[in-house]
């Protein structure tokens, strides 16, 4: 991937490979949007979604149908799916939300709500974060249904309680880390054939870190928002870019912008037809990097490297002086 390649404005990610860490049905169409922009998408779900407090959620949707709630906040597509399944199990439908003030954390969750129940939320914050939803949601004094996953934080319920709501925080689903990353994904991260990793949540960052288990990765990390970026920093993953808009469109825009600036050395790519590095090779590289970490570079090595670069640069300049013209970009 270089800045000199021809770019089709309709497919600005042509020739780029992006790792998506959620299953297609859970990623809000991220893979489809990336492919529409020309990218090759590698899907490797690092999280597995399972049922939460099924009985408690079914009681909650019964309460919705009995008009016991004045409001509801949905913080993920998984929460929407869990609620819609609980409604169906109780023989209910979207009419249970009649006269209920509904908030969604972002456009992806709102789109899933429309897809599953045909509903349009009343409140969607400009920034797709739980904190932004708490700020945007109006004050109230009634009961509010908050179906969430087991990894959700306390920021949103505290903000809602501060605004007067009586929050019924129901465990709608549980999140578990997958058992492993596919071998081809580990190889692609190690040899640079995967260009970017798209991080859509702090939980995917933590799961990815555990599954990578110290193996090398040369892919650039792109974060959907500040909470995800903080998780990357805590995991020791350098963030190449953070989306300005904290949603999927913003994430894709950040990758497109990076593609226009990142120049990769040709040696970072696996040669066509060359064998994949073995797991043992990857482990040896990791061990070597760990052993070298923090050790100073010997002076003679540094001098030798500098002299070598000087000789090489002179030779190239003599042979192809036109290649030393500055890029006019």
C-alpha cells in the first residue's frame, strides 16, 4: 500500500485489507461498507454473545407492554436483538414500546432497532458513546428500562439516575472471548498482509489482546472513539487514527484518510507464492523482540547502519537521480 498507487474515488480502499473483529451480523454492516469502498475484509469475531438474564428480560418486556416504563435506552445492536427476541417469546411486538421514550447509543443501534422492530428512536446523540447518550437523554421521573451486556460500564445508568430516572438495569446478554484467532489471521498480522484492524469497542480491544497473546502484528489500529482508544493504549496497541465521528462511517473515513498518508516498505508484505510463516517462527520473533526490549543499540552497529545508508543513498542517487525529487502531494 503506497501513496503512488492509482486511487479510484469510488473505491478508495481498493488493495487494502481490513480485519473486522465482529461477526457480520453483529458489526452493523461494517464489513459490507468496507467492501463497498473496495477493501478486502477479513472477519475474525473475537467475542461470542450468549443469553443473559432471560427470565428477567422477559419480565421487563411484559412490563413494557403494561406501560410500566416511560423510557428505554438501547446501547448496542446486541441489546436490540435480545429485546426483540424476548418480545417474540412473550407473543409481543413493537407495540410494547407505545408511548415509551427510546434512546439509542448511535446510528448502528438505531438501524438495528428499525430493522428488528420497525421503530425509530427519539434520542440518538451526535457521538456514539454511552456518556453522550446520558447527556442527550432528557430528564424524567419514571421508570427506565436499560437492557445491556455484562461488560457495560456504570457511566450511563449514573447519568440517567442523576437526571431523575428510576433505572431498571437488566442483563440482556453476556459476552465471552473467543477461544482463538484463526491461524491465517495471525499470519496476516505478522507478515503485514492485513493492513488495518478496525476496533469498534473497548471489549473487542481487550479480547483481541488476549487472543493475540504477544504475537507480532504490523497492522495499523484504527479506533471508533475515545473509550476504544483508551482501551488500545491500556493494551499497549498504538492507535494510528481515531474516528472523528464515533460511528462506523467515521471509522471508515479514518481508514480512508490513513490510506492516503501511510507508505509501507515493500519488504513488509509477503511475496506472492511465499509460504506463510509458521507459528514457531512467529513465536521466535516475539521471543527475540522481548529479549531485545529496552537494550541499547551498540555504537558500532549504529555507525555501521548509518554508513551503509549513506553508501546506498549515493548509489541510488547516481543511478536514478529523478527518484529523489520530492513528492508533490
